[in-house]
DNA sequence: TTTTAAACTAAACAATCGGTTAGTTTTGAG
DNA sequence: CTCAAAACTAACCGATTGTTTAGTTTAAAA
C-alpha cells in the first residue's frame, strides 16, 4: 500500500518531489535484474533517486517496496494478457503472447526472465506464502486465458484443452528462464517447436 | 579447491573430524533450497555440522564453498547425463532423462528446480561470469548429448537436429523451473506434450 | 612420552544490512 | 506574513553479514 494521502480540507504544507508510481517502477527493475537479497536499500536509494526516509515513509519497509514492485510487475504483465484476450486469433494469439513476453523481458542482448519466478526461490520463508500465492494466482489466470483461446477450436475435448493449457503454461516458464540465457534465434526456434503440435 | 592435504612424510598431528565431500554436499543442498544470499554462514555451520573456522580452512570463503557446491551439483547432474549416454534408446532415452531430472530435484511434494539457474540471477556481478560460464558449459554438454541421440534417426537433417536439440534444452529449463511449482501430473503431462512433436 | 603442528572452539572483527530519528527545509492554508 | 505539518537530509541505530584470530585440544611422528 502506498503512503497516506491527505484529504483536501487539511493543510498541505509540502508536496513530494517524486512520483511513487515512477520510483516503484525503478525499484521493480532493480529487483528484476538483481533479485531480492542482492538488492540493498543503498542500491534502491541510488536507483530510485530518493532518500531512505522517503522510501520508508512511502512503502514502510524493504518487503513493502518489494511487494509494491511485484504488483507493478503484475500490472505490466496483465497488459500483455489483455492484448492476448483482445486478439481475434486463438493459438496464433498465444504464440504472439510468447513473443511479446520476450520483448517485455528484454534489456540489451538478453532478457531478465520473470521477476516472480526469479525471486520466488530466494525469498525468506515468512514471505514465501505471499509470493507463492501471487504466483499461483497469476498462473491460474494465464492458464484460463490459454484455455479460453484453445476452446475456440470446438473439435478439442475439454481434457485436451486442460492438458494443452497446462503444457503452454509450463512452456511459458521455460521461456522466461530461457530469456536470460538464450539468444533470439534459439528462443524463436523454441517457440516454433512448442506450437508445432497444437 | 579443497584444503591443503599434507604429504605422508610430514608429521600429521591431527585428522579432520569431517569429510569435505560430505559437508560440501550438505552445503549444496542448503544453497539449492534457499539460494545464495539467503543462505548465511550461520545456517551453513549448522547444516554442515562444523565450525566456521573449519569451513574457511577447507573452502576459503562463502564464495569458495558455493563454487564447490556448484561442482558437486554438476557431478550429480553428470551422472544423469551418463545414464542418458549409456541408454540404447534415442528420443525415449531423452524423455527418461527428463523424468530422472524430476526425481533428482524432488524433496517432498515439489522439486527444488536447478541450483545453477536458481542462483544465476541473484549472484553478485563479480561472480556472475563464473556461474554463467558453468551454465553455458553445461548447456553445451547437454545439447550435444541430445543431438547425438537425435542423430540416431538418420532421416533427420542436421538443421533439424540442431533445432530440436535447442528445443529440448530450453524445455529442460522449463522443467527445472516447473518442478518448484507444478505437481507430478502436470509435469508428466508437460513432458508428454514436449515429445509429441519429435 | 614428548613434541609439534594442524584441527578445533569461541570470541571478536569491520562492514554492511534494514530501519529509525533528530533536526532542517519547504510550502500552502489561514 | 505567519506557522504548522509534511518532506526532506543526514547521522545514527542495533543486528547480522562474512571473515579473522587468539587460544585450546588433539593425535601422530619421533
């Protein structure tokens, strides 16, 4: 949750020099590149361009900032999902979503993978429930969108739909891992093969 | 590198109470479960059952211990590769390797993923070259074994071999990611679909 | 048994971690 | 203008990080 926003009838002595949405995006990118533990408050201060005090008054704690970063990440990812939902193509739409994800993770030569899966493993036990929850929520959403797309082919049984949706979902995990290591040609080739039997 | 081993003509006042191979394996498992940063020397002391001093005299630093853990991990992974090499099956042999990997990562209900890919993202920049090197070395090895297996089908062109080997390699990355999140049924289903189009 | 050097224990190291707080600056309502 | 309260700066907090070191124990060679 973001910091307290005063209502207009109270006096408002000073305005923030920074935009919380903007700085949280910078924090998100830092977590995405370096993971949770490796990203120190010092690094966050520098990257976000604001003081520690400001970070704490806006986000409460490092964990709080990280959670806000995850929300920010998820919002960006949701835009890709919305594009997929809006697409008139079914299987080809999903394929395009795979390509969109590569572009989304790209930094210079390689991608940053997926922020959630990147950090899910290293996070302390008391935060794991939260991130696991976020992850399962997200995977369910994506799988459902995949399934809806696949159902446009009415010749497919519901069992097959379920199976193929799971298959595509896990393939997405492979892709997100792979963006950090493999080049564009290899990734394109990977996607081509994934969709061969759909 | 392990600690100094004195030659037999020197006097040997006292023997180590622990076996370096054994304790490095315990360290490896801890890194595998928790990642690099989250795993503290304190946790390592407890898990390895030896004192900090002993860890430092044997492995020099936390980084040194981690590198040794990676080597240990790679050795275990190599055993799976050797099994695959020895197999008379070609594509089915690779499929079995996928199943073997799931069993390899399994802890209780879910898997631990791949130690290298789990930690590659969170590691500090000065260590990244090393782990990236290890990773690319490993991926090249695995890809070559896959390619050799695929070549047993002489109807396939070298272009197709190359393409399919890459495809299988990246699919392995997906699998390693997926072991941490998806259940056995979903993983089996995933593997089934991967091999459908080969 | 004596000797000696490595293995061990435990306390302490500086540095950094996430987080706080006292004090100053700023700004807009009254 | 005045002034109150939030935004800001910077120094500081205890705890924990990885690492070292002084001192003790131990076991094998002489």
